[in-house]
C-alpha cells in the first residue's frame, strides 16, 4: 500500500485514476511479517473491489521498511513458511525489553563521564561497548534529566511513510495533561504518544502529590531502553499486536483495570497516513479489553478516549465511532510538515481532538482565543461563528465559514456556489468531473479539499 497511501497523504495528487486501496482488516489466519499479522487489502475502483486480494505489512507503508507481500489465495510451501519464520525471528530487536531494562539499571549507576548515547544506533552504551561504536557519533555526559526525556534524546523518526513521529509542542502536551487531570482521570493509556507519557512519568518522579500514571504503547522499540515492562509495551496499533506476547497483553489489561477508582482514558495520536479502518479496529479491541476488566461490565459505556487526528478525517472517524465529536482545539507540534502559516502569523494546525466525552466538559483555553458557545454547548475557535440557519458553529478549520442557501450548509470562506457543479467549490475549478477517487470519502467526482462529507452537519 506504500505507493498509494503515500500519494493519498500528500493530497491525492499523484494517485492513479479512480484507484484506491481498501483494507479488509485483520483477517483470521493472516500470515505474519516481523510486525505481526499482515492486513488483507484489495484494490478498489470507484468503490468496487477489483483484482486479487493480498496481504501486506500492517505497519510499514514503505516497501523499503517491510516488503511483506502474499496473495490471499497463494499456496505457500513449507520451506518458504519456515524461511519466513526464521526471517521474522531474526528481524526482532537485538536486545529484548528485559535486557534493555537491565542495561538501564547499569547505565544509571555509571558516573556522568561514562554515560554515552550512540546517535547512530540510538542506543545507550555501556563502557564495554564503546569500542564497537568507536566510529559512531555519540553524546556524552547523559544526565538523569536527559534520561527522563527520551523523546528529546532520540531523533524523531520522521520517515513519513512508516513512523511519522511528530512530537507535541510543550504547550499542547501541557494542555492535554491538565485537561485530563481536570476531568478526573488518573491513568492514561498513551498509544503512540511518547511525549505525553514522558511528561506524566517525569512529573510523577518529581512531584510528590502528582498521582497520574501512564502506560505507553508504541511501535518504536527505542523507548524500551528507558521504561520498564510496566511502563512501555511494544505495540502495533494497526493490527493490535503486542510484540511482548501474552505478558505484555496482561500488563495492558491490568493497567486498564480501574482499581481504587482510578479512572482510565486512552490518548492516541496515530500517523496520519494510517488507515482509519485498521486503527479503529484496534482501538475497539482496546476498548473491549477495558470493558472486560470490569466484572459487572461498564454497562454500555465506552472507554473514554482522545483520538488526535486532522479535521479532514472527521467523517471517517465518525463512521467508526458515532459517539465521537471533534473539538476545535488546534494541537501543535514541534516538527510538523502539515503546518500552514495563517494570516495571524501563528501556525495553523489541522490537527484536532476527537472524543467520546461530553463536548461541554472539554474546556478550551480562553487566552488562546477559544470561547464557549451556549447553543452548541461546546468550546469553539474565536473565528468559528454560530450559524443561525445551521444552528451550529460550523467552521472546521478555525476560519469564519459562510452559509450557502443553495447548498443548505456552511462552506469555506474561499468557496463560491457553482451552478454547473451544483455545489460550492473553489472559484478556480474545472466543472468537468474528475474520476479520481476522493482521499476522504473514496467517492469519485471531487478531491479531498472539496469533499462534501467534510462539512457534515
Ligand atoms: N504527538 C505524539 C507523537 C505522535 S507521532 C507525542 O508527541 O507524543 C506517532 C507515534 O505513533 C510515534 O510515537 C510512532 O512511533 C507511533 N507509531 C507509528 N506507527 C505505529 C504503529 N504501527 N503502532 C504503534 N505506534 C506507532
Ligand atoms: Zn512488516
Ligand atoms: Zn455554536
Ligand atoms: Zn450555515
Ligand atoms: Zn453552495
């Protein structure tokens, strides 16, 4: 799915006409690559399945990172199966998590002058290993403070296609943490949010009254050097695979079990190129794990969740989680390619919080320009005007949107109504329909930027 999803991520420009890839999900009996069970895919043409179904790696959208491929109906010989198993084994990390935890214990006993971190191998070095890394770049005098902020020490894996590690700006991270504390949560399941995890861990070790705990689930195994098995699980969120097997699964289950009335919230910030259906399927499994920890069952409640994702995925997320709503808060990052510079000079982030909590409880900072709309019963961006006709604050991107009586909805300020197309769109557009499937809804006839499902009311 590499080539296709890569193109989709950049906005669909390079995408082959009308073609798209659909994930048919984690199929029972799927073959495995080093990243756990592969996902079943099919090519689609205008929504219809076309061609042979195939398995590909769930985690890597770049074939350079993992080139696993198998037709669904392919017969795989015993020899090839054995070779594949051997390959998968040999492609696991060199040190186990346990070994890394032991290494860390030894590392912190070292005097500052002997604490080295190899930048090339992204690994804490023990003195006996210096020799082997002698021609690598390394950092010296690694302080305890540095060990407590691994996300600063490790370089972000910006490889867009696979890891897409975009770290929260301090302000946004602090906001998220304060928000969930104010909401009364004491446990955070951090799925792909190493910086939030790190902020919680480091406060917990420094401030005595701070009583929030976090468990990090992430595919980036480098973090196992800094956290114990109770603090980090090597996890793939596209196929709900725990690399640490049943023990890691159990760690997660135990963490979700709300003993002593400590309420749990899951916070996740997946790579944006990721397939929403695969993510949703994994998140439902995590929700089910939470539900099953309670003997009487949580009735019909869902595990509270913040899913951090760009606003143009709103309709896709709501398809899978109808109880979710999108908050206006713009999540900021330290290193984000998706940023545009708005008129105010402030960076405008397209990334939002989707949550199944009651919107009125999500208090957004007034000093950053958010206000409470009493009709909508939620906080909105200052530019987001309440439309009397739609009876809602309709802007998705923070700018003031305008109502079109013909379309019977609010549209972006830069759009106008085209009588040819019978809808609002950019002034500069060609009226003839393109047959390229849309990035958001998959339907033909429009691109992502003009997708009607984006302004769902
Ligand atoms: N903003 C967050 C980081 C989000 S970047 C923060 O600052 O904490 C996306 C995160 O998801 C990265 O940590 C990356 O390692 C992780 N990730 C990427 N693919 C993943 C996968 N298949 N399974 C689990 N985690 C994944
Ligand atoms: Zn793989
Ligand atoms: Zn409103
Ligand atoms: Zn309107
Ligand atoms: Zn219109």
